C-alpha cells in the first residue's frame, strides 16, 4: 500500500474519525470535541490535528470534508508512517 503522506483531506466528520480511532486504539483521544489528539507511538507522541472543510459538491451530492494532519515526533517519521499506514488500511472501504 503506498504511503499518502501526513496531510490529507478525508470524506468524513470528526465523529467518524473518533469512531475509527476508537476502533483502532480503544479510545477516541478527545478528537471529536477538540479536533486534536495525541497518540503514543514508539519513541514519542503522534499529534493529529483536524480542520473542518466546506462540503464538496459533485452534482447534487454533498460530501463532508475534513483535513487531517498527522504530526510525527521529530526523528520518528518511520514509526509515524507505519501507524498512519495502519490507520489508512483500517479506514479503507469495501470492494477490490
């Protein structure tokens, strides 16, 4: 699976992101309320910051958008990349 970077626009809400974090880690880490979270990873803390974006319109459809930025601890980018890749796999939807 290719790595898509530490900054992305996701078609979700903070509540969706909180649910996925809870499924993956056992806690939503407060992201639904504050839009920020801190997750322990090997060698430090991975910070997650969110920004609600205007909905994307495609014809008559409207999709929620959330900018999600993963901020790795200095010098621990490889560990953060591994965690974000696991997160991406967890959030993949159906089909092949």
